[in-house]
C-alpha cells in the first residue's frame, strides 16, 4: 500500500506534537509544522519532517504548501489544521488589531492552507480535511470572545465545506477537544497580558479572577492528555465514513448536548456558571 501523507500544523507542543509522533508510529509520512527555528530543528532530530509555518502570514502558508508539494511530488492525503492560540479578554476591551490577529492565526490561515492543498486531494480522488475546533466553538463563554468567534467561524466554514465536498472522495471532519493538557493556557495568559488593558477596564475585578485562573493552568476538571485527541484523529483519518464531529472530553459532550436542548436563557445561565 502507498504510504499515506499528512500535514499537521502547530506541532511544537501539545496536540500537534503528540499527533505527529503518534501517526508517524502508525506508518504515516508526517509533515509537522512549527514557527520557530529551534522547534523545527527539534522536530527534525526526533525523526519528523518539519516545515516552517506561521498561519498569520500568507507568504508563510504559500511556502509551506510549496515545500510539501516538492517533497511529495504533489500528493497529500490529509491535513490536520491544529495550530491556534486563545486571546482572553472582554469583547469591549479587545482592539480591532488584536481580533484581526486572532483570526489571522485561527481562521484565515487555516482557510488559505486548506484551499491550497485541496487540488492535490482532488487529483487523487480522496483525502481528509480535519479541523481542530474547540468546546468554545460550541458554547460561548465570557472573556473568551476572540477565541469563541474564531472557532464559531471555523465551525460554520467547515460545515459548509463538508457539504460542498460530498461525493468528491474528500471527507471533512471537526474535532472538538475541550480541556487538554498542553501549553494553551500559558500562551493565553501571555496574550492576555500583552493585549488587554486591565487598568481601565470595566471588568477589572473579573479580570483579576481570570488572571488567577490562568495562573493555575485553567480548570483541572475533566482534563485529558493530548493522546485523547490522537485517538479521535485516527478515527477521522481511517474510518471509511467518519463522523462530522468528534467530541473528546466530557465538557465538550455536555456543551454539545446542552446547546441542543436548552433555550437561550437557560443556556446563558449554564455558560455563566461555567465561565
């Protein structure tokens, strides 16, 4: 059998790192992306084919696809869009430029990369596009507005693409992890300090609570290791007819269920208690 190839983004740590190594061990040819030169060298030393990618910059996406095309001769079975970060903060305290950067990294770059690899899959008559969304693509919570918005946008775009690609042999799948052990909370804390002015915010008191929560690593309830996402990714890649959505953690299953059954008022109260 021909070895299947996959491009995985955001592989320096966490979900991307675990999935890249897990699929390599499973026999896939894995192209693992990262932003920093140090991370790229480390991934290469661990036996992965590392490629530089920063979603925020269109030229970086173009260069990544060109390199994959060169190395494979224009053949790619799967793309796992994973690299992202969370920008905390109340919506009214988030400047436009900060929101644009969140979307550049979490949405526009994903869209550009997906469009760029689809011709290779169409040529082969098969492929898999797997999007790593979030529980916050199902249920909005306070002080996560930019991240909520990027993931809700991703859910809508991905659902549309799944419908449009029916019959093409290309399957489109969304994975919604929820709380996973990774560097996500640490990076969110850094983004919060860099971009949000707490001093003059109406939500200053609440932000102090959010800061303490982030300092503790976020919630520890129901948190799973990134291997739990790998298990769902394998299903998304290898099932002949994968599900449209794979929920990973208990909070994600609960959020999806609550969104289906609760009227908006009760759903808001549920979100308020869990923010």
